[in-house]
């Protein structure tokens, strides 16, 4: 197969041209192979307020692209992935302590995501919390979000805990390990633990509100789940070495992408910090990253020995940019976007709901574009979440989401709030209180002090809240389980509230 650098470069140049506007944040797109960087493009500002340009050498926050680096460090240290987290972290409560390290990393452990668990208690992601404060909360988590091995539900918690295991077992700071691994292949990686730490040249993250750009802010401790900072050039040099298996990265790509399975034996597309996909006849491996004001994607074609890095300091989807460049590079056609009738859908029971857009699906807070699968069905090209659905009729979607069978029905217009939801509710584990009014509103602990939100009713004793914080919209689901009111989203489903 011929690699078309010319077409790929033209596509990359066309994307960055869109970031050329005055006062716009920007980004960089770098094409690479096993030997290093082949093409690089950039535009826009790393700092709007200081007029500094975004270049391929500009440090940016990688966000969740960082994850596979920790997996490499764990594999190099010989830490067994089949042992439970409690083997090392004696403070963890059951059942978290019983989750195998490998499942904590491949997102099938059922571990509640710490940020979402905090949100549900009124602590926003802008709150400044240290690693020890977050670990202390993890040690109070009373239950898993789902039975281990049953579904792929994105959670950063396993990666936070795995970093603690690595540091405990090696006696070294993970920041030092990251810098050492990166330097060995010409990548200037840094891992700041605190968002207030000064990183020379770091691009400011931006998100748009109306006609103006605002700076993004993230207060939680930066961990191995998404804390590494570096440039597009750094990441391309690293990924090229990973493709080539150079030095400390010898054999690592194969180990990172080795099949991972659900408890029923089915294979998951999510591996150890990387997602496996296929574009036409080409197998792809990659991962995205998102923090307030930063959106990134890294995509590689191992058999071809090529890849693309897209780093931006603006809130816009990066996966599609990476896909379109990779399609030109590999000479493959892009999948046909789905044409859908928008609407709100929900399962018969439980917190499982989805919002169908014209060409996308938002599932419990996770967003993926949908494409025709060539066999009359719909599929995602997953940034994280593998979706495979069929429309049984205009009002019914059925298939698998995150490896779990789901059947979703369109929510009828005019659905009324179930009166059983009305009242004041309290969670005994955390003291979280929520009051639902007969007028269809809920007083949420958001942030501390409370915020009133209008609920979207779902059938069978359920409703969706709507909580906006900066660029991120959070829509947790209330659902009745007997006499208990549950609250949860895709990443955390641990609150159990009793009527006061």
C-alpha cells in the first residue's frame, strides 16, 4: 500500500487554515512514521492575550492520551496486571480492592470516576484537590458503578490508583519516570501534579461562550490518567518510536494493544490506554484527550508504520480531524456518516439513556459520531466508546454500547414527572441531599450551596438533570430502585438516596 504524504499534508493544512482567524486559539497537526516527523502544520494562538502563536513545538496538555504511558511504565516495572488493587493499596474498601489492575486500566473494572463522583456531591472539576484528598475519597467509595467485567465505562480512577501502585512499588516519582521515558526517545514530556505549576511556553486552553473565548480551568490533581504535557513534535517522536519499537519501547505497542475481554469472553476495543479501530482495510490504534480548553487525538496505523497527532487548545472535536488526515494518508475512504432522526431515548429501566443527533449519539454523557456499518446498522468510530446499534424501527435502537447489550426506546413527547420522585432525599454515605419538587425542578448540591435545575422526565420513575459548568454539560439520571433513589451517569453510579 502506498502512503500518500501529499494528500495527507494537504488535508492537515486545510484544517489548520480554519484556525487562522484573529484572536483565535489554534493547534498543530504532525504527520510521522517510524523514523520521525514527516510533515508539521500549525496555526492560531497558544496565548490569545499575549499574541503568542501555536507551533508544533508548543507544549500543550495531552489529557487522556497520557494513559498508555503509565501502562508502559507498569509493564516495564513487571507489575502483574492480574492482581487485585487491594494487593498493593490496603486502604481501598471492598469491592474496589477486588478489582484486578488490568480491569482498572481497560475500563471494565466498574470503578466510579472520581471527577464524576465529586460532581454528584457538588464539588466541581474546578475545585483544587490534591492527590491525597482524591485518594481519601476513593477510600470512602461504597460500591462499584457496575459489576466488574460487564461493560466498558470510561473512568480515570483506575489510572489514578495504578499510578499510586507504580510509585509505591518502584519508590520513584511518576513525574521522574515520565521524563526519563520521554527523554530516551526525544520527547520532552512533563507531568505537573498541580494546575498552578508553571510550565514554560504552555498553551492556554480556551473554550467559546457566545462570541468570546474564555480560559479553561481544571482544579483536580493532574495524574497519570491525563496529566502529561508536551508538544505535538514530542508526541509524534514518541509515537514514532512506539511504532518502531525503539529502545525502552521495544515490543510495547503489541503488549498495549493485546486483546482485552469482557467477563463473557467478548473482545473490547479498549485496551491498555489505547483504542483499536479499523478504517477500511487498515487497523488503527489511538486515543483522544480532553481537558477544559484542550482537545487532542493521536492515531497510528501500525502495519503501515505511520501516524498523525492533532493537538489543540480549543474546544472542538479532534478525532474527526485525525481520521480525515489518516484516511488521506492510507488511501482509505472515510465511513459514511449516519443520517438520523434526533430524539431522546431510554432503556426500560435503570439510568441508561441516549440522545440521538443528526449523525451522533450521546450516551449518558459520552459522545460518539455514528456511521453506517455497511450492513444496515450503525457503529461508532470510537474515541472511547464502542457503539454498535440497529434501528428496529423509528423509535427503537438495539445493540451494544460499551460491550453491554442495550435496547433504547424513544421517550414520548409530553412524558410527565413520576410523582414518586418528589421529595427530599439523602445519601447516607456522603450526606448528599437533593430535593425534587412537584414543579419538575431539583435542588442539587451544585456547587456547594445548591443549584436549581429543571428535570427532563423519563418513563418508569426516572428523570434527567441538567448541570452546566464552564464548557462541560453534565446530565445525571435519577432512577427509582424500590424505595431508594439512585443518581448516576456513564462514569459514576454510586449514590443511593433515601427519602428524608
